[in-house]
C-alpha cells in the first residue's frame, strides 16, 4: 500500500507515531459490525469464535467450499495467532516467544488501536516492507519493549535512523535478506522470502521517501508448532513452491485486497504453489480500493479444487494452531 492513502489511518488512530503517513483521500472505510455471539458447540471454543461480518465466508461460500471460521480446541501448548486487521498479527509460541508482524495496530479494523502501547511483551518485530501501513507503530513498540527487528537490512537502517532502538551489531544479528534464515531462539527460525511489490519509507508525512530495500515475506518455523507464511504485500509468484518444499507450510497469511496486491484469484493461485493446510485472508477492506473479499477467495479455492481450507479469523481473538 502506498503511504499516500494513510490519512485514513491518521483520522482513526488514537496512537500513531510520526512515521505513519497520510493520504489526501479523506474517506474512512465503513467499520465492521459488532461480531455476532459465537455458537456454542463441542468443537468451537468461545475464545476462537468466528468473525462474523458483511463478508463472512461461511454465509457466502457455495456448498462444498473448503471454509472454516475456527479450529476450536484447547490452546495449551499451542501457537496462538491473533489478527489485528489489515496485515498486523501477533504470534505467541508454546514457549512464550511473542512476535509482532507488520504492527499497524491503529488500522481502521483493529479492535485495539492502543495495542502498541499496551502489549505487555514483544520479543521480535517482523516488518515486510517500508510502507506505513506495515511499519505502523514498530518504532514506538520497540522503544517500549526493546523488541528486536527482523526484516530487510536496508529497512532496518532506515528504521534505526527513525528511532528504532538497535545498534549495528544487533541489526546484523536479526536483519537479513531474501533467501536467508535467521534463528531467533532455540524454538523459532524465520526465513525471508521475496514479495512482488515495492518498498519505501517515510519518517514523517512530509519527509522524502527513503530506500527501504526489497519487500519480503516471512516463513516462520516454530519447533513443536506450525510453520506460518506471511506473504507481506505481493502478487503471485511461483517460486514460493521452492520454499514450500524446504519448509512445508501449515498456515498461509495471505493478502487478498487486490489493487495494490494480489486479489482472491491470485491468492488461490499462490496457495496452489505454497500448498498450505490453511489460508487466512488479510489486507482487505481497510480502504475502499481493497475490494477483494474472503467470499471471493473461498470461491477461487473451490474453482481450483484446492485442498487448502480457508480460515477467517476474528480480529483480536487468538486462534490456536
């Protein structure tokens, strides 16, 4: 997403650092309706209730479509994945490592716009590229939690210049580039993969755009847990199948909004190459131009006869894997 769109964010953000840029467009997306109460069943945990909205895939999917809104079940000893809207996630591993990804917690769909100021612990912050709707509150979050940066090396340099608390030695330890794998702990390793997009970083809305390296995605391997693939912003590319051979993917967090990234059809095509067990739609509906929907993704998966199950997360509610 281009930084120019982000006046939307500035209007709704009650906590936003200087690096969150603005846009001249002015209009906010319609906020989501209040989530419906979860239906109580033996296999559906209230803590993992489906997000019920105007674009609920459960309501729109044709019979036989591979769709789920919750995995249910207990969370003890599991990896918890919490979506905060747009591309922002928090992952908590079985050993308690906390990873924030593309932490724009003040986005219009976020249930907790003050998360960057309130999360009690974050160990690592993964940022896929320099656009403000992905950098989000990374600098402020790191200043409070001392979380280490993981992402493109050049973006690390730009963020360090904007106040991200790291030195050259620390940056060398956890910043990297496409094709590299970075062991974060004895439990977690992150492989950096390409993304077909652009990247640039603005310290303020009026500052010039700085070079931020290549855009990337992340394959996050958790010992005793799932392998997650966060696509970042991307169009479809077939090389993901090579990474999937090395690191079989359990959960693909996939942008589907179209216009600035791939849409539902592209995400379904990517899933055919990545072969994840589950695909979680993200980066849709935040702005009017992001027209891709979970329903369309569900239909695309069905048309392609994909074995991948679409899992639509409810913002702010942890999902156990």
